């Protein structure tokens, strides 16, 4: 690890926490671990274990962006979570939504909507995560 990165990593969380401290968070972001009682996802009933992503990331919303087209990597309705601390999440495995267990799924919850991971971008001190909304979740309000 470079000396610059090591010295900045110690204080990046304080910088990222400013949004939470002043109340400038539009939606809280959670990572949901959902375990189903059946053998695979969707079988039986489920229980959720949620972990809030703190410091809260900035949310870039592409839901009404007319520049977005279907041939691009970003689609209408996608979100990009910007500035997720690499102190709190040291490797991308903690942020991925794919799992090895057949009866477990991981999702992101932003506001009342649920999302799956599309792409993770590694920055010097933070992660940027591109997520895509799922059609309808079992717990999502209509």
C-alpha cells in the first residue's frame, strides 16, 4: 500500500461522514442478506438480516436521465452509490450480491426499493457501486 493511500485511509471516514452529520442523506442504504427456508431462493419463507452502509454513500440516480440508452452499460432506473469507504469494506467480496449458498440472496435496499449489483469500481480510498432495481420484492410496498 502506498504511503499516500495509507495516510489518507485513516481519515477518509471522517470526510465521508459529513453527509450523515449534517442530515444531507436522502435515502439510507442497506445490504440485505435474505435466507430462505427452502432449498433455493424463493422456496418457503425468508428472514432478512440488514446492515446499513455507513458512512452513507452519495446516490447518483439515472431514473430520469434522457441521455441513457439501452445500448449503454447504465440503464434508466439504475443508481450509482458513490463514496463507499474502503476502511469499512476492504474488499469487493463484502459488497457483491452473488452468494454461494443456493437458499441465500443478497440485495441492496435504497429507500423502499431493492437492487442487485451490476459493477464495482475501485477508487484509491472508496468504492463506487452500480446497482439495478429488481422488478418487485416480496416486502416492497406497491
